[in-house]
């Protein structure tokens, strides 16, 4: 499993832990989760579940892309397949960004606006926004009248590279693997922080979930101790 899968599943496992506990006081499960997890409102439960499901589903799409790249499992040189997989993987990352922002909001580990801005600076999100708005994308939101026009080069796409032509003059190249790694590192750090906070609050940073988290961190970040 990827580190994103492991961290997401750990979060889901903590939820399952409480779901499997006998209800001795006849407390509504959502109320129990709200109190245990420290949500301000019960709707935090809905955001949590949605984010977990979304991260799990989109991670499967990312694993497929890592394995087969733009061409896909077919041996045919189908340019349509490449476009489909490119748009699909870019939207998968955008969905993961939205899921992560919801988790940051309900667990309050960082400023939501800052996290959103951090995500928007990542190459994979910038590429997605430019590809999704090829006819009218402003790279500088402060210049509302400045609209850049982007064209996705089909020739470069056929050999697995992403090259955009900006305003028919300038070229921008994107390395998909490096851009995906950059995003996954940032998302992984957010998920580590969320799990740390939850395990500290609920289990006082002790027990099986703490051990599992420490192993994930050691396996995924053997050198980086900042997470």
C-alpha cells in the first residue's frame, strides 16, 4: 500500500474501533464520535467519512496511473486513452486536495486558507487548473484582466511528457512523476499530523494506533524526522 493509503486506513481504523465498541450508555454513535474526535459539530462526521472514502478511491486511480502511466494497460497507441488518463489523474489529485482541506477543517491542525494556498502552489494542481481552463486561465489572480491561453501539446503527450504552450509563445514542461511525488509528500505530512493529533487526544499517544503510526512514519520517511 502507498503511504497515503496507510495513513487514510489508520484514520478509518480509529473510527472502526469506536464503531465496534458496545454501547453501554446508549449514546448516539455520531455524538460519541463528535465528542471523542473533538468536532465542533456533528457534521464533522460526514466530512470525515466523505474524505476517507474519497482518499481511498482516488488513491486506487493514482496507483493505476503509477503502474501504467499515460498509455494505460492497453498496448494500443490510443491518443484518446492518454487524454482520458491525463484528465482523470489530474482530477483525482484535485479531489484529494478537497478531501484533505475538509480534514484540516474538521481536525483544525492548520489554517485552512493557508493549506489551500499551499496546495494551489503545487505543480500538479497548477497543471490541473491550467489544463482545465485552457482557454482562459489567469496565473496571477491579482491581475484579473490578464488572461493566459494554454495549449496542450499532443505530440509531447504521445511520449509521456506534459508540455503546455502559453499564449502561443512560451512553453511550460511538467514532469508528472515529480509533481505527483511533491503532492503526495505534502498530503502525507497533513495526514500524519491529523493522525497524531487524534491519537494524542483519544489514546494519549499510546496503544496499537500509535505503534502503527510510528511504523508508517518510519517506513515512509526514514530520514525526514520533521513529520
